[in-house]
């Protein structure tokens, strides 16, 4: 395979691997957890180095992942005291663990280049040069590692899909059904930690945080079904990775930066144009509600004065804006829309209800 194909494969595998657990982070309102893990794993790296004595050992990834799980556990423990909110607990725990890691580095490893660059700040453009031989095939190490992580994520989500779904949306129901929300929570956070650390090493911190948070956020705007959200999130991450690579080649720019930027563009498009939650849809819905309410008020006014002595005065086309305290242009637009929908008709400059308009007015009274 050419290096370009290998870079795309690594990007796609990382995208899907990050998007799957990222969906549950978004639904559980724990998006900051990925950023917390990216800082606190330094402590695991330092401890692993002090035990093993090697900077380039893959065992450091295991220690880093363990530090991520410890971060999640401490955040949950602090949050359960009900003295601080979850976002505050995250902001308390990961700076503390990160600071301990910095102290250990300066105290016991000051003469060694040991920091997050060792395992976290990878570069996806360099992925084809770090290779490993599997069954006689020479493959990028990041592709192999993230492929295994992707398989683990898919299997865990498939096997525990029902438990994850129920515990995410209704913890009380999960407990009543005999599930252990705590076990599911820590299992999910373990997946997040392992995925984040493995992906950081493959493609870099910025791209991993973007792929774990932005595609699921985009999918959240587009659907209410968890299964569909998982699929859309994976597709958005994949499309962003491919388009970002193309843009990076055309512009001779950072591959990871272009991919991360494309996730933002996809989110922006969904933010503006999502059928139900998009800004345009919300603006259109509010405008429609405004006109519907105004027309209902007009119909109620007409039915209140229908067949009464003051009908000519109160229902006059020229005077209706004064009786309803509307601007004349606005009143004309409301009358035009109501007439177009068949709710009223104009006879001798008098607004009169049709059967449809009378039915709508009566329904408004009974609500």
C-alpha cells in the first residue's frame, strides 16, 4: 500500500474508534473527560518509566491507560460526595494528577526527555514510518493498535448495548432491572481511556479530542436514536478524515489540523441545517408559530364579533389593525396568509370567517 492509503486507513480506523465511545460521552454530558485523560496520563507515563526504565516501551501505554482509568474513578468518587458537580470534579482531578506527574519528572527524570510527546503527541502523517510485521505483512503500528482497539470497542458496545443504553438514559431503571450502572460506567470510561491513549500515540492529541467529541455532537443534532447516532457519528468522523486529508494535500497544510477542522465544518453545517435542531429549522419554526398565533388571534377576534351589531366596525379590513393593536403592514400580512389558507374571506371590505376559520377559532377556545 502507498503511504497515502495507509494514512487514510489509520485516520478512518481512529475516527470510528473514537466516535463510538464518544457518543456515550456526549449523551452522559462528559465531553471534558477526553481532555482530562489527555493530561492525567502523564502520571502513568512517569510511573511506568520509573518502573521499567525505558522511554520507548509500549508498556508505557498500559500505564498511561491505567492513569486514565484512575482519573475517571477519582472524578466519580468526588462527584458522588455531591459536594461538587461533575465538570468541577474533572477540573479538580486532572490538574492534580498532571501536577504530580510534572513533579515526578522534575525530581526523578530531569535528565530524560520524558513528557507527553513520548506517547501522546503523535503525527498521523508519520504513521506509515512506524511499522510492525504481522503474519508476514508490514503494517503501520498505529493501524494495528487502533484496529485492535476498534474491534474491542465494537464488541463491547454490541455485547453491552442494552445495558449502555439504559444506564445512559435512566440510571434508576437500570438499577431496578438489576444492572450495575457503576460497572457499566467504569467499563465505558476504561474504553474511553484505552482508546484515547492509543489514538494519541497514533495521530496526536488535537485530532483525537476532535474525533471523540465533534462527530458525536454532530450526530446528536441529526437523530434521536442511539443506534443511528453511532452510525452517523462514525460516518461523520470518516468523512472528516478523508476530506481533511484531501484539503491538507491541496493546501500543503497539517494533516491532523485539516482533519480536525473538517469535523468542525461538519458540525457547523449540522448546527445550521439539521432538520429538527438546526438554527435554520428553529428560526423557521418560530416564524411559523408567530404567524399561526397571529392568525389564530385574528380568527378569535372575528368570531367574537360575528353576527353582532359592531361586526362592520370591528371586522373592517381597514380598521382591523387598530382593534388588534397591530402595525398596519403586519395586519395586512396576517390577513393575506389567513385568506390564502382559506380561513377567512373578504366581502365588501369586511373580514368574514369561513367554515375552516370558524372551526379553528372554536378549537382555540376549547384548548
